[in-house]
C-alpha cells in the first residue's frame, strides 16, 4: 500500500476535537499547582534544581553553591558548543573520570587522539551496510522473545523494564559480538543494576574536600562489581585472539584484527575490553529505556496506540517485520521519535568547560566557564516546541518538522561525539515495537508510582509493571 494511502488511513477524522492530553510522569507543570501537589511535582521533576525559567529562555545562567554555569538552549548555541567550536569545550575532568570508572577507556571515557583513533576503528561496524545486515538478528531475537510473554496468563503482569533490557541485551550481544550465551548476558544485566546504583551523584561529589574521596571510593566499588563480567569478557576476547582469521565479521572481530600504520595491533587487550563493555552496556541500555517509555506512553494514549496498530496491520498483516519494512513504518518511527523527545534516554549531555574566551549567541563566555546542554530541557523548551509536554508523534511529520532547528532535538547527542550507534538504535527500536505491538497491548498495572529518574540514562525509578493483553493474532 502506498505511503500516502497509509497516512490517510491512519489520520484522525478532519473535524475531530483534540484529545485531552493526560498528565505524564515527571512532566506536570507545577506552576499551576499549589500546596502539597506543587511540592510533589517539584520533587518528581528531572533536574529539580534547574529553575523553571530555563525552559523558557534560550540562554540561561544558573548560580550554584560552588560555581555558576551557562545552560545553552538556543539551537545555534548548541551547534556552536558541540560542532562549530567543539575543541574549545571539552568534557570536565570529573565527568571523564566518572565515565572511565563505569566504562573504562571506551568511547564515553576518552577524548582527544585516543578517542578519534578508536572511533575510526569502530565506525565500519555502524555504517549503513553493516546496520542493514543486523536486521535479521533483531527480528530473530524478537521471535524468540514471544515465548516469554505468550507464557504469561491473559491479564498477567510483566516487568517491562527487565524484559526490554533482556531483549536489547541479547540483540546487542548477537549483532556486535556474535555472543548470545546466557552467562555473559546475565553478567551484564547484574553489573548494570549494581553499577548504576554506585553512579548516583549528589552535592558531596563536587565539593573540594569530599569529591575526590567519594570518587576514589566509587572507583573501587565499580572495579569490584565489574570483576565477574571482566573475566567473562576477557575469555571471549582471548578465544577470538587465538584464532583471529576465523573471527566473525562483527565489532569484536574488527577490534581484534585492527592494525595501525606500523602493522602493530591498533588496540591493547585492555582497550578492547573497555570498548566491549561500553557497547554492551550503553548499546543496550538506551534502547531498552526508549522501549520502556514508549510502552508507557502508548498505554496513556489510546488514540495514538490505535493508529500504530492500524499501520502495523496495513503494512505487516501479522508477519514479522524486516529491515525492508522500515521505510513503510512511518508512524511507528514517529512514535519512537516522539517517545525519545518526551523521555530522552540520555537526558543530560555531559557538562563542558570553556578552554578559552568565546561568544555563544551574543553571550560572552569567559575561559573556565561551565557549559550545560541538556536534552531534557531542550526537548521541553516552550520556545522550541508547541505543547512540549504533550505526546504527539505527528510533530515529526515532514511538513511539521520543516523549519525546526536541527539542534532542538538531541536524542543521540550531536557533533563529532554523536552516538556511534544512533542508526542501529533507531532501527532496532522500530523493529522491536513493530514486532511486539502486533501481538500484545500493554496496560499500566495499577498502584504504581511512575517517576522518571535521571541516572546516566532516564529510567522509571520504581520500575515499570504492565498488564499483557494479546492482540488476537
């Protein structure tokens, strides 16, 4: 069926009144509330220490207890910091140290020439041809996943957070490392839970006296918690290194067989380990959280859910989606795009610091000034988006996207350090949603308190339990 016909099929009636948007977790505008309701709304806000004016002003200075910093919301300013003059705005030392403790010297924990060299080695695994080749592995993983939810009694409750994490972890293990063994997958899952618990930060982490002590303690705890996973990853690397010619043409194979200009190994075993850890953890966690928030949003928006199911029926008719179906799943993709706007999986881009004096959108920036660019603020900024707290997938229609500044939407970051796996992550999310939404409808289980919590990624603080309803297929 032509795309234009599909759009007409799924469009709402021309004179239909707009549906009332439900109040979404973490997005209640506390300016309209008073008393206990206002206090609760403030408490549940992401980055609750950021003043409300930051969502209305394009350049906003915040005075903190230890230092002042500049929040850049103007898309032209974001481009200045992340693209045009990116060399002047490196990550802060504290941020780099934190990511090295969590991921080692992977792409998230390095900078400069080491980062550029490693990124060049890894890039071919994420080029369009390679990403297209991962499609069958994604759909196979979804096919295998059906047995889990098919085994749940009608109306039974599932832990969506745990299930989406397990599914995306199996996908990244199979596509990037040709490894779908349960021992590695379970070790990654266990390490994720304990690692993110350790990564909680507060004001004591930036105070001069206590910050260094707390970071050293955190580094020791992370090293201990990663030890079982390290052993499994090292065994996997050792097995590949013993037979490099027989290695699969996946990311791990590229890391092991890469050589520099002198013919030496381009990466040490430790560097390979760090990149494997980074891709294993970051590569599945962001997609898993995108799926969690997508299921939550669909459960709160029956009209949008119905349009999604209409497209899936028209395009797929019950069959498993493939890579070739992606261009036809236009509304499905918009659902994912809008979900990642409302609940960006990486809500805060790392803080930057100015190496030299500069000017951003007419604001003088002195050397040493701290700069913050946060997708959570950008994606809910009232001067960049109409009704920013409303879930509206059609805001990503081509005609409604025309004229929107490129740097108003940063689900995967921007500039040289844009997420290396952004195309794979988007394709994966669309294929997962298309596969599972054909067979199941998920309803929010009663009695839950859905509170977004920013801790490296954006997670439901208390988990996400949902009722499984079968679609009848």
